[in-house]
């Protein structure tokens, strides 16, 4: 009986990963050079909800996306694959700050947006918004940027960095990205913008 429980938990976890898009259940997917393990967050983002409204779609309160056509200050940047993989890759230029262009929208109400949390940013790098808080009127979008600065040697990447923007009401939306030092041996082949 005890041996059945770990097997059941393993199968349950694999099922959840497959349905979330984290694991391709087939081996002949359209891009054979891409890894078989790919985060399922790439098309919908990672949400943070206020406790009292869990389950409400976050895009009714906050929406933001990377705008790779207007980024600057990097040695190179782009996506691993322009169609099937939405994660942007940034190769940092340690001599100059990088500007990651983003567009933030407020679909249904006025919001004040701030940089809520960053998960697994390589050591030596710091992200910030140009202002501590960005006000966005209801129904409008604002083009701004995340400023990436280095203050020393850039550490190894742990994989995906998740960047969350949030509101004072408790909403949050995070997107995956990857950051590399210019001499990193792990830089993937990217489709430059």
C-alpha cells in the first residue's frame, strides 16, 4: 500500500504538468531543437490574486506584456522560438543598463502598478521601474520599461526568471524571461527581434 502512494503522486504530478503545458507528451514536436520541458506559464502568465476574490480573471484588473521591438542596451535579445516559445532571452551588456520595454493595461479600473517581485534573477543584476508606482487610467495602456542594471559579476542563471508586476489591491501578473552574461556557455540560440 505504501508503494502505491508515491506512484499515484508521481502520476498526478505528471498529469498536471502535461495539462499545464510544462511537458510535451510527444517526442516529435515541431521544434526538435527545443527542450522537452517548457513552462506552461508562457502563454497565460503567473497570477497573484487578492484573497477575497480568488478565481477572478486577473486580466480584468491588470495586463502587461514584453515589447521586444523597443528594448535597448543589451548585447542581444529575442526569443528562443518566435512561435512556440514566448520566453524572452536577454544577453546583458555589463557596461550599460538595459531597458526592457513593456506595455501595461488597466482594462476595468484605474490602477497603480509597481514591481511586486522578481524570482531567480541572476546575482549581480537588479531590475526596477522608472518610477516606484505607475498610474494607469481605466481602459488605457502605458508604454514604459524595466531598467536592468549590473553591479558586478553576473551570476549563473537558474533558468527562468519570473517578473511580477502588481497592484495595491493585491493583483499580480508574472511573466517568464531569461538573463545571461555575455560569456555564458548556456545562451540558447535565439530569434533576434
